C-alpha cells in the first residue's frame, strides 16, 4: 500500500484536527442529552435493586417528590456487587454483567452523576479509536488507512451518540475490534510455535470478555469462523482447528451465564418481546436498514420525516456498496473476506428472521455494531487508495464525507435528545410543558415503558413538581390541592373512564409515537 499521503503535512494535520474534534464531541455536554429509559435501568442494575423492590416502593399511589424517584439511581452501602449480579440475572439476563461490574466501580469511586456514568462510555470510545488503528495495521499493513479509519470513527455520528450512553455498546465496540486484532494476529503467527498458544489464548480471553459484555458477540464469533472457512477454502487446517478449540473454550467459560440465561428465559422473553411482537412490512425493514447504514456517516435525525433522508440514504448506500466492490476487486481474500463477513453475518442473522417470522430485531442499530465497524473499514480503504492516486474528485468526496459526519455530530451535540433515545425521545418537550405550570402533579402508572420513563422524566422536572405513581391502569381519583395535573401516557380507555366518573376535563397536550401527556382540569373549582 502506498503511504505517501501520510507525509503530506496538510493532510496529516487535517486528520489530527478531525480526530481532536471527535474526542471533544465525545466528552462535551455529557449531561445535556436526555437521561432516558434504558439508562435508568443501567443505574438500577448498578445499585442492585430488583424490579419488585423499587417498583413496589414507588408505584404505590402515594405522592412523591421528584428526588424520591431518584433514590434508586444511587449506589447504596447496603448493596454490594453480588446484588448487581443478581438483579441482572433475574431482571435482565440478556445483559451479561461485565460492563455493569466495571460501571459499578467507576460510579462508586467517581460519583453517581449522569456525567460520570456516561463518561465511562466516552472513555471506552477512546480505546476504540486506538483499536481501530491497530486493526488497520493488521488487516491492511497500512498506517494511513488506519489514520483515515480512525478519523471516520472519531466523527461518526452513530458512534459519538453511543459514546455518550450509559450502556455497554461503546465497550462492546472495543471488544469487537480487539478480538478482530487478536484473530488476525493469531492467524499471521500460526507458524511460530513459541507464540502459538499465547496469541490464540489472547483471542479466546477477548472472546470470553465479549460474551460477558453482549450476547451478540456470538455473531462476531460466527463472522470470524466464516471468514476463516472462506480463507482456508473449507479445509480443516491448523488455523481452523485452533479457532474451533478457542471458540469452544470461550463458550465453556461463558457457560455460567448461559445457565443463568436459561434459568431466567421467561424474563428474557418478557423484556425483549417487542423485538418479535412488533411486525412491519419487509420493505420497511430494508428502509430501516438503509437508514441505519447511512447514520454511520450522516445523521439527519428522526426516522423518515426529514425529506433529505430520501436523498442521503441512496448516496450513502452507493458509496458503501462501491467501497465493498472496490475492496473485493483490489484486495486479497484475507482482507475483503474479513470485512465482508464482519458486515454481512450480523445483518443476516437479524434480518432474515425478521423477514421470515416477523419482528424488528434488525431495526435496532446497536445490535449491528460489528457491521458498522466493517463499513467504516471499507470506506476508509476506498477513500485512502483513491486519495493516494491524487484523484481530485475523490479528494472532494472525502471532504464531503467527513464534512457530513462532522456537521451531523455537531448538530447532535447541540440537541437535548436524539433518535437513539427512542421511547424517551420527547421527554424534554414533555418536561418543558409540565415545568410551565406553577406546582403541578404528574401522574403515571406502571404499564408499558412508563416506569423507566417516569424516573427519567424526574431529572428534567423542577423541584416543586410532585409525582404520583400508580401500580396499574385503574380508576383514578383526582387528589385535592393541585390545580394542574398531568398524566403521562395513560390508555385512551382510562382517560374516558376518569372523565366520565368525575367533574373534570381531559385534554391531550402532547403526543408522539411513544409518549403522550394529558392535562386534567376540574370543571368545578376547588
């Protein structure tokens, strides 16, 4: 690979500036984005609070101050690491414990604030930048491709958004990259007897850490295995045997959590039922996939309401598609085979069941992080090789790609919400409506996603707001002492029942696909 580009100082410094900007965007305004449903559950698990424990204490019909809802978001000296492990096992067995163990110690020693818990993901995202560079050295033997790939990752709107989430996905990206590095190095050093055991043992350890981070690491293992089978032309070579032994050993080491998962499988089905119960047409699945691919480089927010999305998606898909074609035509199977399998295997394993059985497994982009990393590798190779050939049109294209990512990430940086917040996307708007009232009461129940959303909402409300949490959908008696009452996301039936049983009027003041806010007013003054 011709690396003359790296010695051109303007290009070198430009990449340094892009990388620095990406680092800044990861750590700036960590507390600005709305704290949302899934992050609430992260803190609940860190604190070792079982669902039944905090649910019965809060959703009891009593009126609470907003800070009372946040009690269970703070570590308690009465609960140790064993409580964190138990709550994950019982309430969320599909979330293995490694990230939560690390996060618990991070919060314990640095503080309970939203900024602190999110800073852990931002820190992991820095490790991902270094790992991306190292992977390019192993895969392409080229430092300049590494620089371009790291720069793309640094300002990728998708990866910046997840670098500010109190969830495991930023850490998982490090594991994916590290396991890929270890695999390629193990294959490269297969003939060196002195390093044989060490390299494959390292790969196995990283795979095990990956499994204890995300169950979807199994897709990375399958992608790696498929790559090696293609590379070795379906022959049982020493490389294949070493891979099989290592992968099996990793699964054996992960077997304690497999047992936990099986024992709590019914809870897993309840927690993730949305992924299989919600069904959308096949065309919409492909549209969502195209949208998610485009978000790796360009983020226009929302779903499809922005008219520019219809233009941007085809352009990005054309760029990605051509980069894969060019990769295939100009590199060996050792290179293109790795990137192809890293991209295709995760998408195929989630999209095909959606097409056959129905569901939206493939719609959630956080499960497809391996694919997005593979796409960045492919695009980085395309841009670098053409830039090295001094083609002006490709220089303009590279500037356009980086500019689109930077602009997208800068716009996201200034916003108080983002599309990855999904069911909590509009909580800032809801909070603003409520905070305009002098001393309102916010009422909510425990149906659907309300528990997590109500706790998340409490972080956006002014201190004088009171909250009344009901255990379920039931007839509601308006309490005295409140002139303005807001009900978060009740059912239509409950609203009609309340209005017909009391001298009140019910008016919907906000609604989107996931949240609704009703304002309850008395027709007879107090």
